[in-house]
C-alpha cells in the first residue's frame, strides 16, 4: 500500500471497506438502485472504482463522472461514450460470443443534441436509445452503471438551464429505474461530493429520488484507523508506536482515510527534516499545522458553499462556521438567532444547517442541541483562512 494523498485509490492502495462493499452488493443483488451518501473526501469514488475493478461474477460495471455535464444532453453523451468504449465492449465480449452480432444490431452511428441515431438511421431520444441498447444486450449480462458527481449535474442544469429541466432530467432517471424489464439488467449507483438530497430539494422534487436505497459511507472505525495508519507508516518507513498512533488519531478525530494519509505524509516530512525515523508525540501538532497549510486541499470546502447557496445563505453558513471554528460549539438556539439576524426564512435556514451536516462540515452527534466541526483539521483551516 502506497500513501496516495488526494488521488482516488485503486488496486493495492485501497483499504478494504468491507462493510460498505457488502452493503452495496447486497442492495444490488436485491434489485435496488443505490445512492452512496457521504460527505466530501470520505472515499466514495475509491469504493466505486474498487467495485468496478473487482465485480461479482456476471456483472459488468461502467463508471462515469458527470461533474462537467451541464445539460441532459451532455450527461447522455458521457454515458453513451462510456458504453461504446473499448474497455466496456471488451468486458461484454468476455460474457458472450454473440456480441459481434448484437453490436451490429445496436450499432450507434451518431450521438447528437437530437438524440441517438442507430445503424438503420432511426433517431430516438437518449432514454429510448438507452433502453434499446440494454435490451439488445444478452440477458445473462447484468450492468451496473455508476454515476459519480450526479448531484453536480443536477445543480449545473438548475444553474445553466432551469429547475424545470432538472426536474425533467430526474424524472427520466426515475422512469428508467422503475422500468421493470430494464431493472432486471441494469442497476444505477449514484454518488457525488455534494448531497443529491439537498440539491433535489431545491427543485421541490424529492419524490423523484425517494426510490433510491441510500447507503452511508462512514469514516473508518477506530480499530480500522489504527490498522490503516500502521500500514501507511510502514509504507513510508517511519516508526510510530501504538500510543503515538492513538494520540494522532485523537487529533484527527474524523477518521477518513484522506486525513490519515495527509498526516502520515507530513510526519514523514518532519522525520526527514529532523533526521529521525521515530515519530514522537510532540511532532503531531506541527504535522497538523503543516497539513492545513495546503490551501488546495481545503479551499473548496469554502468555494462549494459559495457555489451551492445564494448569497444570503452563504453569508449565514459562513458566519455559523466562523463562530464554531472559534468557539468549538454553537447551540441550536444561537443558530436560530443568527438566522433571524440574517432575515432568513426559517425553513431555508434549517435547510442550510442540514446541508452543512450532510456535506460533512458539522455534526450534533454528542448533543442534539449543539453543533461542532467533524474534523479538527477543517476547523483549524477555517479559523485561520476564513474566520480571520
Ligand atoms: N479505501 C481507501 N483506501 C485508501 N485510501 C482511500 C480510501 N478511500 C479514500 N481514500 C483516500 O481518500 C481520498 C479521497 O478519496 P475519494 O476521492 O475516493 O473520495 P470521495 O468521497 O470520492 O471524495 P470527493 O467527495 O471529493 O469526490 C484520496 O486521497 C484517497 O486516497
Ligand atoms: Mg469522488
């Protein structure tokens, strides 16, 4: 295992997330379509890539990232291109000898804004073309289509087109999922670094995604975090005792693989600078300070808020986070007072707090009436770079 900081991990660098993988496969085998739910950087994409690289017998997995799709057309373009890619075709060929023939029948000549044109010169809309393509595949092939950054596409459509178009896009997806013939062969897994539920609720169309089986990707357990830290330390050749690992994890608090990787990287740098292989507890604080100096790793926690909310909402969220970064906690009552100061509608203000929880900024797990940052690293970064 290498210490890959920031990149999606594949192969041996993936720390096996047995529970999440088991839950996702259970849902797929039971015929559900899945929404992977987790805040930013928790490891959704890595889990999807791992599934794609290690599919269960009989399944072919297609992965697309639709973050840059700003319209329904662009979305479908991406999906059809992935289905026409050699890698995918190669995987299908493994399952069926009849594939050449099938491919001839479903031969796609052109993908344009009008839809998809097949070999017989018929042009149909994307959803119909998708259905045709799937029906043309052999019954023994089961497809899983993973759509990463789906919520971003919905948000882009709201921004660059309008809410109506976004609703129609969501409706088409729901219709595909509810199509019983299609569902026998295709499972959709949606994920993204912004919450689909909060984006969809802006269009008032929550019912269009309530059929999805949502599966949470949680941070690592303490036990897993210890084992993961040990492996990473070994891979970068530093010595770190069990007690120091415990102290390190106490500081990290929110055990997502990414923050552990980041701290191991900084501890390695310190160990090099200080000419010692052994990590001592006094190096931890310094490593934390070094970690938050990487602006590129944290800055989009701020920009995502700016992009995701209207100005009033952003200013409200920013003030809440500023105060929590300074005072550690903030009570629900104080939060309500700040909402009135910002003259925000009560429901809208609640929605913003919900998004902050959902997107991984804050939680009220210890006490329902009190909010705090999930991650001390983000808290410290926010305090230094946004609040002051
Ligand atoms: N199972 C894992 N094993 C090792 N490292 C992981 C694992 N999951 C995530 N990581 C690390 O965490 C970071 C983020 O992973 P990934 O991109 O998969 O998360 P994400 O939830 O898709 O993030 P985003 O919301 O930004 O898209 C990467 O540095 C990756 O190396
Ligand atoms: Mg991702």
